[in-house]
């Protein structure tokens, strides 16, 4: 048997790289997408559009409890997309935790949607920062794609009727959060 020529090795490497790249960009098959329990409401957005109903989803938290966005109507929901390796996320999380503790009796829920990391890693992160709001697992980053997350952290605020009232990309400060919660009707 003749040894492979260097040009053949380069060609094989290019083909393998192209196949892996296509897999990365095409993502998870449509069959793996988590669907809402019910069909979307009339007029519901399939992508996040401020002023439109927030795209629905259902994900499990690290404790196994399942959260479906449409079932949280009547509460103001802060969706925070984050990752354990994200330093700005680590800085922002204590502020979200403090706000959750302060306003949950007024109808605020914070959902931390993690970027496709193992439950054990998410749990350790939550324990380190003493997070008590639900930390959701997003296998395959399906909901991240649904919300078109372009950077971490990214935060979306949903009002009591299920309408998306704010989108914030990057590290958020308290005054920005106050403004978004006021838009959602939580703060005066």
C-alpha cells in the first residue's frame, strides 16, 4: 500500500474541517427543539421583537423543575442568558439575585438560561454566587438561538401579559434594570 501524499492529507483535512464547520453553523436538528406545550398565541413573535409577545419555550432548571414562559403570565420575567465562563455574567448575577429577593413578592421572576453547559457546572456556579432564582439548562442552546443571543450576558424583560418590553446585550447596571422593570410595570 502506498503512503498518502501530503496533498491528499491536506485535502482530507479541509473536507473534515468543512464538515465540522457545517455542523457547527447548522446546529441542532429541528427535531431536538423544545416546543411550547400549546401552539403560539395569535400574533406571537417567532423571534424576539420588543413590543410583541415573547417567543415561548420550556426548559428544565438544575433542580428538575420545568419552566414554560407562557405559564408565567401575570409575573414580570427577566430572562438572563449567561455562561459560567462569562466574567460579565459573574459580575451581573449578584445584582439580579438581589433584585429577585427584593421584588419576587411583587411578581418578579428571574430565569437564568445557561449556555448549554453541564448541570454540575451550572450548579457549582449557582452555589458559588448563592443564586436562588431558577437556573435553566438549554441543551443544544436551542432557546439561545430562538432569542438570537449574540453575546453574554443578554437580558430580556417580559411584562405580565407576556410581551417583550426590553432587550439588553452585555453587562447591565441597576439603573438600566430599574428602567426595564418600570417599562414592564413592576416599578413605579
